[in-house]
């Protein structure tokens, strides 16, 4: 399934009230798990690194106003 198709299915499901807020939260949690998404602080602590070292040397993405390290390769 292509991303555009997935977006369409998700949008239709929300409009038709087929997905609850809890369902949407679950989708977000699953996505974060698949991405191995951690905040910079969480990543630094889990990998015994400094915050600034992670900030400067790791790929980060802004999600919902917070920076996350994504390490799913």
C-alpha cells in the first residue's frame, strides 16, 4: 500500500468515526515503535551519550514540536 492510499484510508476512517482517539493514539505508538523514535534526552541516556553529542551527530526529526532520534535501519 502506498502512503497516499494509507492516508486516504486513515482520513476516511476518521471522518466516518470508525477510529476512536484511542485507536489513533495506538497508531502513533506503533509508528514510534517501528521508527525506534526516542527524544534526544532518552536516546542520550539509553546510549550513554551526551545530549549535545546526540544533537550534533545523530539524525533528528521534528515531530509534534519535539525532536526525535529515529534509528530504524
